[in-house]
C-alpha cells in the first residue's frame, strides 16, 4: 500500500479501525516550531466520534501520545512519531459482514487485491485512519501560522440543502457554533434536522465541504506535474468518501466568457492584486497571493442500517442488514480532515519552494 503522503514534509500512517491504535511518523517537519499540544488535541476532538447526535455513537477519547521528535515543547527536526490508542471497538458488530460484501464499500476490492480483508469496521479503509492526518495537519497548521497562513473549512451542503453564496458572504467564526459546522445558523439547523431524519431511517447522506486558505505566499506550486491545485486535489481525494474536487469558480465558471472569467490585475498601493478571484488563488498551477478556495464533494456513507441486496464471498446472492455505529453523514467530521490535508500540502509545497532559488 501507499501509506505515505508528501514530498519534503511526509506523513506515513499506520493502523486499522479495530486494531490496537492509529498512528504515524512525520518526516521533514521543520525544527524549532513551538508545538501547542492543546491545539493538537482540540483538532482531534473536532474529528472524533460521538461528538453529537448526528455522528457515530462510537466513544473514543482519541488522546494523542507523541513518541519522538518534540523536546521542551518544540520540534527537533527529527521524525515525529505518535500514536492514538483505540479504546472502544465493538468488533462483534461486524460478525454478520464477515462472509458478505457491503455494497459500495471497499470490502470487495480489498479482498480481490490482497486476498484477505479486515472486516471489522473496514480495517485500513475505515475513516478512523484519518486520525493520523489530523495530528500531522495540526502540526502543519502551527508551522503555517508563522507564515501568516490560515486554513478554514466548513460544511456548505448536505443533500439538497446548501449555501448559495461563496465564503465571503458568511461569518466563518460561526462554524464551530453548531454540530454541522456550517457558518449560516439557519441553514445549519436545516442540515442538522435533515441528517437526524436520515439517521432515523437507517440511511446516509452526502454533501460538500468548502475550504478557504488565506495568506498563502505567492509562488507555491511546481509546474508542470506538481501544480498546487493538483496536489490539493490529490490530498482531498485520498480522504474516505471523497468523490470530487473543484477550485475557484470551477464548473460554475463554464457559463462565463473569457472576458468575464479573467481576473484583472491592478496596482493596490504598490502590491499587484486582482480585482476578482475566479481563479481561486491559483494560476498556472502556482499560488498568486489571493485567497485559495475549493470544494470537496463527499458521497453518502456506504454502510447503511437497512437491508440491501449483495453477494457472499462465493458470489451467491444474499442480503445484508449492517449493524454497528456508523456516521449518517461524514460532513461534520470531514471538516477538520480537509483542513489537515490542506495544511500538510501547503507546508510541503512551501518547503519545496525554498529549494527553487539560492
């Protein structure tokens, strides 16, 4: 498996949903960065299960334990090792899935590819693996703060309920005031009620997470096969249940003419800027100093608590009604994961950029 992400800044993760724990090793993290452990734990708390009535009921403390690479509160430049122990596995909930394939899950592809699969919670294909990303992303965020970079993601759509305006129309400080993590309180309430309804039906629903990066330095991105948007897309689409990536005006911009879509330059008190930002802060695969914004679409969770047709390991038709504790919608818990992947990508590309000129 390809279990490492990044170039100079590189995360290698390990662990399974129902194994002993989830952890990772971070290579290439700059030395001398002061590490706020409370911030790292707070980021994990945003991702952890059991945080509201619209997430999985699995109860995990998700307390991170750092094993190396940090001394007297600062990064040493050596590999940073960490572990989060699993404490609340209910592996028996998956006994009825041992001999069958869940529709649209990774069960079948893992079994065919490796000849073996961990049916307990999906093993390595479980979103619990994203713990390692959130830890690494929390460290990357702290390094990026020194550069003035801020990364904020939020839920912008759940099923048919969506925010109609772009991020500039909302107070992003309101994101953490509701369990859906949506900056519009009215829409957030509608989303929460809709997810709760879907959960009661034993079903699941998808949606969109929007991410905004402010303060990104000009020049990040490596043409032609290391374009910044391609790296961001790669990171986002590696997240469980992610189905699509769109940056800037994306598909919406196809309705415009070139004269309408172009971001016109102007001199803003000695600083070259653009009057609009249809490009989403990236041109030619390189950051241009404007806000970077993108959207990630997430499918409904594959495991539903209702009877569905499937086949067993021998290909014989059967039915399955899944048990266990599952998210009816991944969006609220995906928000910090999207931020983490964006932070790792940006810090990695910043470090790469330091090698561009002597």
